[in-house]
């Protein structure tokens, strides 16, 4: 087992070193820097997809390449392992990755999500909050949905030991609901809509904004790129800000571009989901303060292996890049 773990660690270190050396060689030699953008086929990844496919990163002089993963948490692990340079998702996975030694930093807020995350229930079994008691609930451990579940239980005065939480990856929750293994799940789009449309008796119960909460989807970058290749990092952030502004003004066109990867049956549905989010392209104190609250929750239940929640957030948040790229978009 030790040899297996040692080999795995060596492979991860080798991948990260290879990416680092590649960027260093390209920037020092004057060639176009290559930036690997981690994404997955979910709406909250639309900024990553559009920034590459619509050419916003290319306009900054970058050779941007899209690397697809099964889910947004998997894309983040790709950044940690050096298989990608940037990605975006909600706070909990990034906090967990940093707490476990992942050399990543947050460089901006890509989206604000009050309607992408939510919960789906078996409508015959659950009609009101108290009906969740004694039910089995599916959620992906360490995800934003995991925090939404904790928030929901707390705000509805449901003790955590009164429900059965079953940890599973987001794509596995729909068949689990269909089989009756769970009576509800907390997840994100497109899984919410897909379950509601395809599973008998499945019903969208609520979205995070209905429960009084809005996630910040922050852009995570390899720490080496942010701190040792700042010129490239600044170009990345400039390109992402331009893409975010364009998406806000052109949701239908953005949906057409994003759907090249999402492969949804309806571009109109993708456009609707894109408009569920806000694409601020900024980095503000309010988002960081919320992240401290999430970190305190995760540290408190042992989800994030860290002793000091504020230090964890302080190590993760890195506003130096956006301060140079777009100083008017940050108050940090």
C-alpha cells in the first residue's frame, strides 16, 4: 500500500511540475502561454466554457484549452493534481482542497448562484420541511450542496441525526432517487431539472435562494501560476472578466456556446439556467466573509482538516491578481 501511495503522490507531483515548467518555458521564451481550463458539463461551468470557446482568453494572448471532467469537484481535483490551471465552483470544495494541502488560490468570483443549487424530493414522501425527518437524503460530500443541506436542516430546526445522509456523486443521485434508495437529494443543475423531468414523482422542492442563501462560485487557480507567473494569471482574469460581462449581456448566445459542451436538449433551457446565475467578474469582501462562515461550519464538523477557519480562508483568497487586472472590481 505504501508503494502504491508513494507512486500516486509521485505522479501528482510530476503532473504539477510538468504544467509549471511548461508555463515557465512559454512565458520566458516568448511563445504563447498555454492555459488548461478545467470544466464539466454543468451550467455553473459556462464561464469556463465560454472563455475558451468564444475566444476571450485567446484575445489576451493565451492558448486556452478546455479539459473536461465528470463534475465540478473533479475539475477542482484536476487543478490540484496539475492537470488543469483554473476552474470554478462553490466555496466548500475549494476550502476542502486547500485544507488538505492543495496548492490552489481563489483569484475572483465567477458567478453568484441562488438558483443553480437546490433540492429534489419524492413528492409522495415529502411535502413540507418536517417530512425530511427519518428520510434518506443524497448529497455529494464536501460540495456546495452539502453545505446547503446543513443550512436547510439548521434553518428548519431539523436535528442532523433525524435524517439519514447518503454521500454519493451528483450523477448517481438521480438513479438512487428512482430506485427509492433515497427520498431526496441536494445537488445542482442540470441534475435538478433532469430528475424532475425523468423520475416519477420527483419534484423540485427548493433552490438555495428560496432557503435564504446564495453561493459564490470562485475561480480557483494553481498557486504556482498565480504567484510565479503573474503576467499569465492577470491575462486569465482579464479574459474571464470580459467573458462574464459578455455572458450577462448575451445569455442566449452564451447558452449556444456553452451547449457545445453541455449537450442539453434545449438551448433555451440552458439560457434560462445561465440567467439563474449572476456573472459579476469581481472579488469582494462580502464573498470572503461568507466563505469564513462556511469554513467555520466545515472545520467544526471535521469536513475541512484545519484548526483555524479564518487562516484557511486567508491562505485561499488571493486578490493580488484582480487588483492588477481590474482594480475597480475588488474591495479586498
